[in-house]
């Protein structure tokens, strides 16, 4: 028998399929946070179904009426399980979740999301403060990757099986009708389409107490989280360099030891990226490690405070006020990082180039 409602795994929220008017699809914690703050409490709790996965763990999705999509998209692009899983999503979506035929779709269109969107129109959620300026300039690594893939046999086959969104992400397709950003961005991909810019701070300030409580519960936040971050002088914002850039564990460890040395390991707290699987506790036993799956931007909104923020090239460094010193190494610290991310990434705030 086909389901007629979706219930949060923790039992806190139940939404009837008949009452779903909006859908939030995102493999990113940032896109999820943006959506929760973008719409009224009633909409996000009573009229939205969520499709989450990849960098959104079950510890987060279990608090929402969500379909947690298996993270097979992390496998090799040519792995049969990845192709079959996406094809099954595309074929079965309208039968399993009939509201997908009519509900408004708000999506970060990466990974498993493309097959779920299918041929429907949608609005793009953000993947970070500068996601379009960073990824969708003509000289950007991601933009060039899309252009190359579009001309390959694999790209054409994926477009045929899953639709244009599968190979033209970040709204770079005719189905994306509107862009929701949290900061001003520039990109030729916009092409004159509407762009709505509302900062996380603005949305947080305008949200209800019920929304604040929901966000804290979804991301499993309490005062101990802020206390840990305040316990050290320097916060190091990590990135999934082994996954995204192909660094080995030893290459990652050697690079980080060199970057951390000037600050002193005992003064560092590592804020671990949700997709970063490097073992910081083993390699840096004297540092503090914060590895809960939560956006740095949200922690800053809640009052997380440090003297200095350090990163290779995480745009989360833009979350901190100007009173916090920002040290930026840049992708050039390793050739594999340059190959994966390019060199056109810069903070939007004052920073020290290290």
C-alpha cells in the first residue's frame, strides 16, 4: 500500500501528502538552513517534504518529514549502483511521492536531486555565500567541467536518462526559474532570471521563536557546542580535501601540520566540514575537534566567537564579523586543490593572505 503521509523519524512532525505544497531538495546543510529560514514556520513544518542526503546526515534529517536519500552518488561516476539508483529515483518518483507533480520545488540541484526534479521547473537554493561567483564563472573549474561533460557520451546519456539538470547544475539549465542567494553573487548563468538575495542574518533576525527552536533542534545544538568553540583561540575551518581533491590521508596530514604549526596545536579547534572524513583526533591529539554536522554560519548566528579564523579556502570564513582576524592560505598550497577548486576563490571580507 502506498504511503499517504511522511513523518519525521523522531516522530515530531507528520505531513500528509495532500498538504505538501513545497519541496526542499538539498544534499547540503547550507541549503537546508537557508530553506528553514526562508519561509514561515508553518510552511517549513506543515507543508514541506524534504529530500536530504549526502552531506546532510540522518542525525539532522531525522528531525524533519524527510526522505533520506542513500548517498550512492559518492561512488565513482561510472559505478553501476550510482546509475541504477538515479534511474530508479527518476522512474519511481511520481508514483512514490505524487506531490512532486505539483508542489513548488526549491532545490540545490546537485547529485541525487537532478533525477528527482526531472522535467519540472524549480528555484535554486544556495550552496554557500559565494557559490555562483565561485563555481559559475566561465573560467571556473565547475563551469568548465559542465561544458566538457555536456559534449561527452556519458554526459549525453545522463541528460537522456535523468534530464538536463543532471549535467547542468547550479541553475545552468532552462528549468531553473529563480535563484535564492544569501549574498550578492555574479554569474553569466543568471541570464536575466530573477535573483532573490536575503542574508542568513536578515532571515534569522526576522524568524519566529518557533523557527529558532526548530533550527536548533534539527541541527542538534546546545550551549556545549558554543562553549567548545570558545575554548580555543583559533578556529581552523576544514574542507573535504581527500574526497574533493584526491589528497591521500598522509598528504592531508602533512599539509595541515605545516599550516597549523604557526598557531600552536593546543590553541586550535578544528571545525570539521560535514563531508570531511579525515581523523583530526588521531593526527592532532592536542587540538579540540568540533565535528557535529552544522553550518559554521549558524554557529556564528548563535554567538560562536573566536579571536582568529583560519582556512585554506573555505567560504565559511565569511561568516565571522570583521572583529575576528581571518587568515586565508588559498588553493595554491597544494596542486591537487588548485586542480579541483581552481584559483578564483577569494573571501568577501578583509583577510590576511598567508
